[in-house]
C-alpha cells in the first residue's frame, strides 16, 4: 500500500487558506529508504505513531466479528454494517491448511524477492511503499506483492471468494476488480504505524467532481496474531469524514482522540475487512515472531478517477493489475 496519510499531509502542507492538496508525498510511507531526508522523515513518523498510541488512543476494544454462520446467512445485513462502520471481522475466511501453505509460499517468495533486489532488481518491482517500515533497505515491515499465477495464491483467493461470497456479492458485486493482491510482513521490532487512510475521501474540496465506489481491503491472518505481534487498529466510522484532510495537526489530534478504537485480534485464516478510507494503523511487533497478513482489495469501480499516485490501494504486480474480477475465482 502506497499510503497517503492525511494526518501527516495536512500537518506539513496546509496552505494559508487551510487546504492541503491531498497529493503530496507522505513522509511516513516510503518504499526503499534512500537518503538522509527520507530517514529523518521516517523517524519523525515513528515518533508521531508512538505519540498517537500514548496520548490519543485510549480504551481499545476488539474489532466486532460476525460469526461465519451469520456471514453466510445474513450477508446483505453484514454488508450494510460494514458500509456503516467501515470495518468488520469474519473468522475462518481461509482454512488452516490453505493459510499454512500460503504462509510458506510468502516466506519463500520474500527471501527470493530480497535476494533479487540485492542483486539489482528495482525494489518497487517486488515491494510496495509502507508506513513506518523501520530501518534498512527492507526495514522490519514489508508490503510484498503476490502473483496470482502462483498456485498457493490462486488457491487462497479462490477459497476466500467462495467462502466470503455471501458478504462480498452484496457489498461489491461479482464484477468487482481486484485492485490489490499483496502481503504485509511485520518482523519482530516492526514499529507502530501512524494512523492513516489508504485512500482519500472523494469528492473532497480539492476534487469536487470526482467520485469512487468504496475499496474494501481484506487482511487475512496467516498465523494466530498474539497481542504483542501487533494487531491492526481501526477507528470505525471515519471513512466518510474528510475534514481531516484539510485541518491543522492539533485539530486532527482532537478528532482522533474523540473516536472509538478497535483492534483486529485475528487467528489463522480470519479476515479483517475495511473500507480503505477508514483511519487505521498496524501496531508494533514487540514479540519474537513474524506476523504475515495476506491481503486483497476489491471495488465495484474498476479505475481510480484521479491521475498519478493518488490511489493508495495499489499494491499489485503489474501483471495482475486490472486483470482480475471476483467472479474469476468462483466456480460458476
Ligand atoms: O500492519 C498492519 O496491520 C496494517 C498495515 C497497514 O495498514 C498499512 O501498511 O497500510
């Protein structure tokens, strides 16, 4: 996810009339960390994230999760809840076997991708930009693209869409495009992220004529996530509120502190589904275990309406970009 962080943006790019163009680069979201400026910006983002955790976010509850049987029997109702809340959990989106096979594949692919980058392949051809990634070329948190042509990835997507169809069909329809197919790997020591949204809210004052159907990102755990491995934290119902794009940092903090917060608590194969506009962040991994999430992002709208880099949900290999619809993974 090449993130656009309104919270950092508005703090650094507000104009005299109070509007920040939501297009500036995000100091917290980097690909490979080149140069002193990027390193300093990354450190500042990490400090901001710690402050958010200590001062602004209190009383974190669990992400509400619908039992699998409710998802199958009442998919349209759950879809409405997700539209309203901006995030929801569903258990058992992948079987344990599929999750284990995919995890082994991601681990292997990561080693290969790192070796290829070290041998000269462009970092951006294998990895996406990620907020608060830690030090070094690869950092401690990576966004590693996953190829659909690899059997474990195709198998996982097939199983996921078959199992979650009762929810996803009313939510985005079977013609929905897969905008992202990737994985998040957070190693021991991965820092907490700044609170961010992956895509901006449209229309907004800067783009009054633009509109986009919601993009839903599905984070699927490939192992049980213990508390110290870092859950994903969400601020529900923040996905339609775009005042944050255009206000001062102090006002952003007041807003964040006023919101309720929930965290994902996923077990192997469980999914957290969220609207890409909802404010969220990955928490720090203080354990000695690697956390891996497989993820995809789907939307009824096939193309982002603004040019060049404004779309934050674009973690996908070029070969798979705009290539897949949800129905491609379903039997009939
Ligand atoms: O690590 C996580 O749980 C969330 C990561 C995330 O939100 C991001 O990189 O955009």
